[in-house]
């Protein structure tokens, strides 16, 4: 009889510890990671792929642009050309479905897609992408091709859109 009580007692202790450990795991282990807060500067809308996403302005950091995880980043060197970048695994997961002549709305302006190119990463020349244009122009870029270590990819999908007049 006493052996049975000890087993029940040991079982109660084990179950109690398990429940306590599980509760601690739920409280500590399942907390969302701290998200980076970005200042929203504009909104990008591409109706053909049902995309509406916030956009933040980016600055060069050691001659690099850090791509935000869950929104789009924008960068301009001239007043009439804007580069928009985002991850293909999050915000631009359907960008590959955009077609020529699709509408793009950005910062209160309507644009039309006039170019779609898939380029090897090494072929992308940022100076060329960012040079001044005759019309207000958006260059939208994301990763494409085979995935590489560190979240990079072998290619870039580059869309060009010009303002509707």
C-alpha cells in the first residue's frame, strides 16, 4: 500500500513539474521576436498580384542597402528615379507574376510596368539602375534564381515602371 502511495506521489510530482515547465515554455519560448520598427514613408500597391505593402526609406550603410524583412525599402539618388527592394520570400513572393503593362501605384502616383528582366546577380549594376531617367521611374528588385547561403540568390528580378501621364 505504501509503495503505491509513493508511486502516486512521485507521479504527481513529475506531472506537476512537467506542467510547470510547459507553462514556462509557453510564456518565454513562444514570445514573438522583437520586430524592427520602420518609419512608413509610402505605400506600394500592385493590383495584379494583390499586393499592398508599406514602404520605408533606406540609407546607404557601408555602401549597402539593408533590405527590410516584412516591408519594402526605397532608395533614390535622383528626384525622379526610385529603387524599391524587398525579399522574395516575404513581400515580393508573387512579383514574378507581374506582367508588362501592369499598373503599379506608389506614393500617390500611378505607374505602368515597361520592363521585366531576370539578371544574374553579378550583372546588376546599381549605378545603372539608379541613374537619372527622363520620366518618373520605379525600379523594383528582388532575389530570384537558386537560393544561396545567407538568404541570397543567384539572380535578381528587376521590374521597371514609368509614371502614367
